[in-house]
C-alpha cells in the first residue's frame, strides 16, 4: 500500500468536507491537522465543543493515527477527555486498514451530543428537585407542626409565662381578698343583730297617755260622721 498517497488523498478530501474549519498544523514528516467537533445546539449558545487533532503514522491507515483533544474553556468541568479518547481509539481499531478520520470525527461528534443530552437531563432534574424541595419546605412552613394535647399544653404554659399571665392572676387573686359590704355582712353574723343592739342601747320612746284620756268624753256619733262635709258649717244661715 502507498501510505503517502492514501494519507495525501484523505487530507484533500477532508479539507473539502470541513473547508474553513480544518486546520493543517504540519505536513512533514507526516500530516498533522485539527478538525472541530460540537454537540447539537452548540451554535445556539449551549452545548459542548472541542478540537480533534490527528497525526498520521508511517503506516496509516494500517495503524491507528495519534489522536489528541484540545478542549474549549470549561470543557474539562463537564467532559472526561480520557473517556472520549478511549471511545475514539476503540472506533479507530475497528477501522484499521481503511482511512478513518471522517468516521472518527463523526463518532466524536455523536459522543459529544449524547454526553450533552445527559448533562442537560441531569441539570433539569437538579432544577426540578430544587423546585420541589423549595415547594415542600414552603408547604411545611405553612402547615407548621402537628399539634397534640401534650404539645398544646406545653405551648400554652410557655405562652402564659411569656405574657406574664401567672403574675397577673396572682395579683387579681390578691385583689379579690377585699370583701364587699354585702360579703362582709353575710360573713359576720354579729352584724345581723346590730340594729337590735342599737335599739337596746338607745333611749326608750316615751308616750304621754294623758293626751288620749279625754277621747272617751267626746260625743262623736256615727251620724255626725256621715253628715259632716268638710268646709261646710253645721248651722243654718
């Protein structure tokens, strides 16, 4: 096999396919060039992209070419480059004996797209999990703690202590010890006889009986009582 011819012919074909993107780095002693690969959606502002760098060997395509990855910024934070290299090397071994760079580029691009889909799914699941956790936390905050008899009694005791209710009740209890007049009267039975004692201790009322002695001498008949009209004289004019 004319390895030089096979290699030169493939480079010309690749330059036509990836015109403007493929960069020739070296031509001697063997061709070294780079071709960019990117996941679907990368041109829309999100996704993964890197440069695959191939270097022919003396007996390529009967040998696997040297493969390197030049990554973009933050690529290492998302992609394990060694995993991608392993995948490309396996694909290369399966295609030994044939020019294979186009096949490897296609395989690398498909791998990036699949990997990016997994990354997007994981990120979406993380966002949904966070939203769900926030909603559950908010719901739990409104629901509060489930109340039992014991927890309510403990809460009420603490609440009354915080509000100073026991001290207030104590002050009110002391105030109720002052009895009203009625309560004093009902409680002190000696007061029931206070008026009688007052009469016993005071001066007796004296009645002049002589004022009533002449009443029997008065000649007052029933007829006179019936004929008498107040304001009218008994004598005829």
